[in-house]
């Protein structure tokens, strides 16, 4: 009987051991299902077109800088492909004035204020560094604004005045400057041309400026010189390269007071009355936005028409 009892206990222990193993196997299987389900939620099923989160892991490999530059260059859109003006046709019988307001895309509040207050005939220029700049550009074009891209260029007091890590610089060489140019041009689409972000020194150096203008001209992009360089070589280089070109004759907010801005806007009217066209540049200071909006509201009644930058370029072509 003792032996029978011992055999019974051994069988019971064996059964318990098997149940424990089965339980462990069940838990492992259940855990595997949980991990698999979590993976599908996080990374998406291979048969699903809309994964919640997708992580892409790629093996890094060295690439030739010139190959990368050529690939980015191929991605630069021509102006014809990206621009359709939403501005109304200008009255050819009236003197035309173009206003270009710069500095958009960095401050969300200031950019939103510009879009809310300025009439669609005002041209807006955007800095290429903001991550969401394409969203702002799309909204600006939807409202009818012509858009320019601000190209970072070396200032006379660089690096004290530094327009960022992709600045085109005197003496950097054509390849390096072209690479930086292509970087800026591929930051967003929807622009009809470019303008300078700082750039007093580079605009004064025709040797550095000529390959930049030649590159832009091949893509049908205009260049608007915002007038920051006192001795800009841009008009001569533009004539040599054939790029579509315009230059600001008045910086409307060098002094940021309502009285001085109004004075500069009146000067633009005098120039347009004398020459048929005039163009001015400004920044998205609150006082600038307020005075330009007020001035533009009565412009037609004074016998002028507000036009985008490309209309001034066409007049000087």
C-alpha cells in the first residue's frame, strides 16, 4: 500500500508538472500575441496602407557631395511649374507700384498677422528655415499673394549679422554656393522668384553673384534686390545673365514709425507717377503692416494700382 501511495503521488506530481509547463507555454503564446498586436498598431501591417507610426531604418552609406547636389538640383522646380498668380490684372493705364514684405515664416504670429492684414497684391517673401514654411506659403498663395523665397547671403558684418548655416558667401566657390542655393530652393515650392536675406557683401561682388543669377535664370526665376546693398552689382549682373530682375528703390520702414513709413510710401507714389512703375520693400513689423494696409486701401482712388513683383519685372524686361 505504501508503494501504491508513492506511485499515486508521483503520478499527481507528474500531472501538476505537465500543467505547469502547459500554463507557461500558454503564457508565452499569449505574450507573443500581445507583442505582435502591439507591433501592428505601432508599425502598421504590411497589408495596411495607413500605419499609425512607421519607423524607417536605413543603412548609412557614404555618398559623393556632388551627386547629392545634382539630385537636389534636379528637384528644384521651374517657376512656370509652381506659380500661378492670384492677383487681379493690373490697369495698364495707371502707374504701378509693387510692395514686397519680407521676414515671413519665422514667427507664426507675425506671419499670420501679415496674411490677415495685407491685400493680396502685396508680394510676400519667406525665410527658408522654418519647418512649417510650406504651410504658410500654401496659405499665402491661396489668398492670392505672389511669393518670393529669401536667399541667405553674406552681409558686410558677417558673422555678426548671420542669415544662417546655408549662407551664400564671397570666396566660398561656385560649387559650395550652388549647393547652398539648391538647399534653399528645395525648402518649399510656390515661389516665382527669390530675394536676398541680408546679402550686402555678396550682392556687391559680381564674381560671386554671377553664377547664382545664371542658375536662377536657367529656371525662369526672377530676382528682386531689396535694396539693402548701397553699391549692389545686381543690376549689371542681371543684364549680363539675362535674369528677370527688379530692384527696390525705397525701403519703406528703415525708421519704424507711422509718419516715416507714410512718407516713404508717398515717395513711391512720386516715383511711380514719374517713371510709370516703382517698387519698395519692408519687413513684417506691426507698424509696417498697419500702414501698408491703410495706404493700399486708398491707392486706387489716387490713380495708382498695386501689383505683384513679377509685374514690375515684366515692365523692365
